């Protein structure tokens, strides 16, 4: 029989003491199942307690609430989610969905939906965006994910440190705050890359590597666009006047998260504006360099025009060509080419084209 300890404690979560482990025949795909109470260390639930929570019944200890976290990568896990009795069919479908869209809905006392998160890549540059889903009641929180979401692990470890989270709605709020904080760190790294690109543009000379600058700005614009596509829907959700959250969840889910997400979006928009400005400056620098090179080519071509005419004239195979009989004809023809080139150069100087 599988136990909770048989499932990987992903999401960077520290394992609970082994003495709290219990058989979990009713918890397919369960990553953790804990009962939380303010000021106390979370307690792992046994089979009977999990079944009791899934019925939508309040916990045995007054003031406590339950958090069930599922990995829905396997079909059996999603089938188990679809059988949770305390949730409506629409909520169960939302929890088992594999869509990456972002949404928050309210149905009676239940708030459910999907919110963005980052995967557990070691490097900040390699982090990809994913989604996690939730359904929250006054005393029950159910979360699901297909890939480990470190933000959930951060909140889980905070509970292990007996940090005060008085309701399951605060888990959603703190996870969003952690996501917003990760976005701000990403924005800071992208801003550093723009600083390097700007330094190269300010020292613009004939040895400037435009390809490197273009690569830096391109990476920033691509990453910032990815982040904006995820953050903008979340910000719209919180500003949606049609979203009516239950009174018990209004303050915990909407207020603090709304401010942080909106601030992150503002920073991201400012970053994109700066990237576009540098892109325009880069295009101006590239156009200036192209014009400089074309100018040089044009001058050389103009100076060589008289010589081209002279060589073409003397290259005609016609009779009576002067300078053909003398032994110094080539030198004399070269001198004529040089004289015409100097005359052309002086005309360009007089006309201020040089």
C-alpha cells in the first residue's frame, strides 16, 4: 500500500517527521495532506482525516484548516480529483485541467481557478512559467499541479516554521506574493542586461558589436513579453468588478496580492519601454554605421571615376591613340589619372561634400 511518503515531496518542500506518515489509500497523487492551525506546527492527516476533509466537513480541532496538495501528472490522480465529494463538477474539472490559462472564479463559498507560477529550474534565467490550480473553502484548500511549483514549497516551509497563516485563503495570497517577488527578481536581472546593452551603445564606435547588443535586447524583450502575457491576465482578474469573492476570502485573496501583482506589472511595462527605447537607439546606431560605410564607398567610387574614364579611353583599340608610340606612355597615362583624381577631390572639398 502506498503512503504519502512514497510520493515525492516536490515543490522544494521539507518532509514532515516520519512518525506522522500514514497509509493513504484514498489519496492517489497526494503530495502532502496537512492540518494547519495558527501558532502550531502542521500535522499530517491520516486516511480517515483526509476522507473527513474531502467530505467538506470542518476539522476536528476548532480554528484549524486543511491543505491537500496533489500531483495530477498521472491519470489516476486526476480520476481521484474528479471523485472529491465536496466539490461541484465544474470545480473538479478546473482542478484536473491541463490548460495553462489563468482564471479565478467563485461559486458559493468556494473560490477556485488557476494561477501562474515558475518551475523549479536551478537558474533564474532557465525558469519556465507553469500553472497551479486551487479550490479554497473556509476550512479546506486543495491545490494541484503538473510540475513542481517552488512558490507552493515556500509557503509549505513557512508553515513548518510556524509562521502565522490563519486561513487557507492566505496560502493563495502568499503564493501569489512569492510569484510576484520572483517576477521582480527576473525584472531586476533583465534590467541589468539592458544596462550592459546601454553601456555598449553609449561607447558607440566603429568596433561596436551590434550583434551582441541586439542579442541582449532581444532576450530582454522576449522574456519580458512572456512575463507580461502571464501577469496581465492576473492583474485583470483582480480588477474585474464582476468577480464577487465570498466575504471570508475577499481581504485575504484580493487586496495584498492585487497591489504586488500590479506593481510587478508596472515595473515590467517600464522595462519594456526601456527595451524599446534602446532598440530604437540601436537601430539608429546601425543606420548611422551603414550610412558611414556607404559614404566611404561613395567617396572612393567618385575619386576613382576619372581614373576609370581615362583607363577606358586609353583601352580603346583605335588608331592614332596618343602616347602609344612613346616608351613612357603608361607613366604619362597614370599621371593623367592622378591629376583628374586630385581635381575631383578639390571639387568635392569646394562643394563641402568631404
